[in-house]
């Protein structure tokens, strides 16, 4: 079986005191993921890109600096290549002073666990290649963390090596991605072209994992005129509920909860960075879960054990025939209500007909809803009695029986 590689580089420093001059506000880790069979072709394409944009030098974000037009051209060419990447964006300013993470070593250990859990959960036999010129106290610690925590199988163990672009050119992508993400997220480096960078960076992107998760709302950013005075409230509540769930469950090791967390993170990511108004199909989210967790989730399990369980935990998730999303306005929630109505309405009609047929056949001696646990269904049928009778009088509604 061919092996997966992760080429890792980072931007910034792990110093948690962001008030110190020269300290970055963010620490960004970019992991480029490729299969070893794809590596030769990608390296050949990278060499052509390097010569085109850097001539005799290496692919370095620092070599481009604030020349944003040049950066955009390079990102556009990188987007044509076949690779996937995962990014961790840590806002050190948001670390709570009393959390313990304000100290450097606990912070580094936390990062090691977060990156390890994300990468090795999906790829247990992953080989990590890190830039030897990077932040060694982070990378050395990550190397030690892998050796201490990874359990090898009989055939292959996890590997971690330090290397250079000369030996492993794909590190150039990691370097350039990490630096470009800094031009989006770090206020000390932020570019007016950040949204353009983000759009181009969409190709190959698996997820941008912000920590702590950022409370970004669609309405408050003025993307469009609000049609309903409660739009912003819905937008804010959907994010609050999502972040609250993550905060409560982020340390869980239960498989169901891990899948719920990854689903919610992807919904947040899609809302924040891709298309806040778009729905994501069941199939698309399950494909992402497969990539991120190496777990193949069937559609029924996804609906009943992931989406339904998130809703049971007060997470607001809108749905329609197009898929799922975090709601950004009242209209999204009405889509959810309408979708629910379209499912429940015909089911109630069928239940009414079945019950009446059995009552008629048994001369009212057998009522399918006689159990106390079905009392609410009796109430529902009674509430909808006139509406259901009207439906039965419409011939077209016979199709609901199919």
C-alpha cells in the first residue's frame, strides 16, 4: 500500500506573550498532504513553478513579502497542482490568562496533541517531513510527541524527519501557504488582498482549523442587507451554539463525538471561508469526514448520529433538500422548518390512514396509538384533523401513499 506524506512548515513563533516586540499574534501550521505515488509528478511541476517565479531561489513566502500581486500570481499557479492541505491557525491573543496555556511549554504540548490527533487519526502510517529551518522548539517537541504517543503496527510505524526544500521540494508549498495565511489572519501582516488569497487557497484546502474557534457572523460583516430584524440574532446564535458545543466536547475521545466535532468544524469553516449562504450536501460532508478521520460514515448514520445528535445538543443546523449549513438568517431556519414539514406532513397523513384502517377492521378494538408513549401522536393527529381531512379530499394527495 502506498504511503501518505505530510510536509509541515509554520509561520510565527510559539511565544504566548504577544506584547513582546517582534512576537507574532498568530502561530500557523500548514501541512501539505500527498500520496507517495503523486510525489514525482508534483515535484516536477514545483520545479517548473520555482524557476518561473523564483529563478535560482527556493519557494519562500518571505522572498515575496508584501508584494501581494506577485503572491497572488504564485498562489494561482500553486492552485493548479494536485495536493491537499490542512492548516491550523492559532490566535495567541485569545488564550485565556488563567488557562495554563499562557505558558510556553503547556502551549506547545497542546499544539503537538492537536496536530498529532488531526493528522494521525486520518493517516495512522503517515510520514511527516518538517522544514529543518523552521521553529525547532515546536518541531522537535512534535517529533518527541509522535515517538512517545504513536503505536506502530507490525508493518509500518510513524516516521518523522527534518529536511530541506533541496531534498523535499514540497516543503516549499507548506512554507508559502503558511506565510500566505499570515497575510490573511495576522493583523500585523494582514493584506487588503486577503480575501483574494483565501479564494485562491480554496483549491486543495481540506480545512482551516482556527483555535480558539473565532466568532464570525455573516450579518455583522455587512455582506448584504438584512431582510428580517432577527437575521443577526439567528446568525450570532448559530455561532454561539456551535462554539459552545466545541468548547464542551473538544477533549472527547468518543468516536461519535469526534465525528460530530469534525462535522461542526467543517460547517463553521464553510460558513466563514467558503460560501456562508450555501448548503453542503450529505455526500460532500461525509467525504470530508472520510478524509479527516478515515471513517466511512453511511448516510443514515450521518443523519441520525451526527446531525441529529448535534441538534439534540442545541446546535442550530439548517437543512433543506440541498444539504446542511449553519444558519445565517431567519430564511435559513424557515428552510429547516419547511424541510421538516415536507417530511413529517406526509408521514402523519400515512399514520392517520393506517390507524383508521385498523380501527375500522377491528371495530375500534385495536388502536395503534393506544400506548401512552404515543399520546403526543394522538394530539398531533387531532390538531391536524381538519387539515388531514382536506388533504384526503384532494385526489393529487393520493401520491403521498407511494
